[in-house]
C-alpha cells in the first residue's frame, strides 16, 4: 500500500468536495477513476481518509481555527486547508496510531507538490502548533 498515494487521492477528493456539490462517494469515485494500477488497500486507505476527515470536519476545522489566529478556515487556500485536515484526522481521529512527525512530514511533502511556495511552511506551522498544544 502507498499511503502517500492514498493521501494524494484523499486530498484531491476533499478539494473537490469544497468546491463542487458532489457527494463524498461521487467525488471519491471520480478521483479513483483517474488512477490506474493502484492497489486495493491504497484505495481503501484513501476512502478511509476521506470518510474520516469528512465525519470529523467540524472538530478538525475548530482545531485549525484555534491554532491559526490570523486565518479563518474559509479564507485559507483550499489545498492547504485540506492537507491540514487530513493530517489532523490521521493524528487525532485515525484508526491507526502514526507518529506525528511522520504525518507532518507527509503533509509538508503534499504541500510542496500541490500547494504554493508558502504552503509547506503554512501546513508545517499549523500542524507543529497543534502538536505543541497537546
């Protein structure tokens, strides 16, 4: 299983949900259809990330709002917001216990690929502040 690929697919799905009126399942299906030769357990992990993040969205957004004093959640770039959401889901609500530094590193790498020049620093700052707050 490629967790990185699953996170990438989850990010694309959550981003679609922010800007389109599709259901969670429809958005995930669209994203999964764009990938070929993906292991079934990678697809399941992506679906778990989307479902879990979506289920805990209010709690996750509340945590982000508490940490980011100067940024309202709806004013954050969609990519940055959804990368942080996935990482917080994995650290706080996920079914598996993953080391926070691994989750943060993966989130920063996603931000480097999909975000702007500042995205990786922004995501790292949000997640680092969350860890310090615990």
